[in-house]
């Protein structure tokens, strides 16, 4: 069974940004593949592609050095860096963001991705791990990339994100099934079957 996400607490008011805000809302760990994420943003920045950046997530004593490099190289793009001390602050940044490029090498489900999509953030997902199952690649091929075309897909998404906003309600229809109010019924049915 899938995890249940408390999506009702994610209700929000979305603002439209003239310059897209890119979001990182994962742990600061190697398995999230931050090198590919940030090296791609460095290239976009060097190519004069306009974007803003919000870097959320928990960091520990040891974390990839690329986060320090990103804070230096992308300092003019960054709106926020660091762990959010409250849920309301976390939700505020999700609601402000436009694009969630995901580069993870390991992810069993992707709660942070579900939360972001619910807040109308457009994901760009690798065509691997659990992502094609969570958000159907057959229905939404524009949201998936192969590793060798991440830069091109993100570049295109930055330029076209305003048009894709119209499709976000379709993405949300697929992920609403992970809301705890729906998932809990599946858990109840499964436990009843096990006990009978």
C-alpha cells in the first residue's frame, strides 16, 4: 500500500510569478543526486536562462559540498536556503514555487513530490524509480526525462511553465488518490481481509 499524505493541510493560495521559481524540497543527501540538479542550474544560469531558486530540506553534519557551491554561484537567484522551522513556512515556499526538477537516485515513494504537485508545482521527473507509477508517464510524458536530456527538458519547462499551469489540475487528479482520507480506507479494507 502507498503512504498516505495529509494533503488537506496543504491548501494554499498560488501566486503567478513572472520569473519561475525552481524548488528543491528534499534532504541534503547524496542519494537525491544534488550534483546533477545544481550543475544543470549552473549551466542554465550561464546560458542566461532566468529563474529563481528555493532550496529547502534538512541537512546533517555531513552533506554534499555542491550545496555550498550552489549558494555561492547562484546567490543572485536564491530566495531561500535551509530547513523550514515550521510547516507554515514550508507550505509558503511550496506555494510560491513553479517547477520541481527531481534528480534522485533513490526514492521509494516521494512524499515531497506529492506535496509539491498538490501545491501546483510542476514536476520534472526521471523516467525511473517510483515516479512513472505515481504520475503516469503515458498520460503526462512532458513531465518525464531521460538522464541525458535533463538540461533540455528543464530549459524547455522554464520557458513554457506558464502554459503548463493549465494542466496542473490534471496532475493533481492523479495524486489526490494518495491523500490520507482516501488511502486510510484501503488500509482498513486490507486489515479486514488479513484478519478474516
